[in-house]
């Protein structure tokens, strides 16, 4: 009987230690998330001011190079053609805004939003852009494709 009682005491203490460890782990994770969120609000604007423009400039520089001779600023636009056009129906969510005006002098007006689903015609296009290298020795020609989508119909 004594060994069973001591076993139950140890089992209870072990369970209490597990619950305490899980509680402390959750508290540590919560504190870490709070600190990381605070760091995010500090460092994200710094990233937007410093690193993001540098990355944008590098992307623009590498987009303007010839794929054949690999020289920078040699891409020259020739023309664009619409390869494919088709219509389809899509369901889009529209939000209507309005104001309830009150008839009393000191009662404020209340704004409201109504969300509704509407089925509209969409025009999808695949556009092919033709490019050429400006370098007199290379004169490489290549194409890029662009996909666009707009609301409307092909009849317009």
C-alpha cells in the first residue's frame, strides 16, 4: 500500500512538472513572438528603405540584358502582338458603400458596407513581346510572353 501511494505521489508530481514545463514553454513562445513582432515593425521599414530599392535596381538591370551575349542595357523593344484572346465568366466580390443619415441633430450618421457576388465577363489575353539586341555584332532576337486579364468583352 505504501509503494502504491508513493508511486501515485511521484506520478502526480511528474504530471505537475509536465504541465508546468508546457506552461513555461508556451509563455516563452508567446514572449518570443511578441519580441519578433516588435522587431518586425522596426526592421521592415529599414528593409524597405535600404535593401528593397537595391534589389529592385538589380532586377531591372538584369531584365535589360541580352540572353545571347549577356551584355547589359542591350535589350530593344521591336513590337507586341496579341497571340490569343478569350472570354470567360468569373465571380467577383463587389463591396457597396453607403451612409445612413440620421434625422436628429446630435445623432451621428452611420456608414455601411454591403458585400455581394457578381458574375462578370473577363477578357484574357496572351501578348507576345518581340525584343532585339542593340549590339551590332549580336543582333539576337527573342520573345517574351505576358498574360493579362481585364473586365469587359471582346465586342467592345
